[in-house]
C-alpha cells in the first residue's frame, strides 16, 4: 500500500494533508479525490453557495500525481 496526500484548496484557502491515507494504487486515490469533491458539492448546492475547490493528490515524496477541480457558481434565481 502506498500513502497518498489530499491537499485541499477551497475558495482561496489551502489545507495541507500531512497525515495522508494508504491506498492500493493511484486509481483508488483518484476515486477518493473525486468522492471528496462530490461530497463538498452536495453540501454546497442546497445552501446555494459558490464553491471553488481543487484537490491536489501527491505521493509520500510530495510528487504531484494529479489535480481534481470543481467550480460552482450560485445564481440568484430571483433576478
């Protein structure tokens, strides 16, 4: 098992994942990142919040493996 880190950039603020998570391979890490984005989106949609999120996945040596990104803009439907 390899250790992957999921660093979060959300609405201009960064949160580093110092602990990481052990997963079987990079495909599992990618799935976990997409799952995290989906969870954040599902929480933001009912509240009509803008959301700009990037998850940067790195290995234990901090090599960037990939980035996943989600952007959602809340629109005032009353206009």
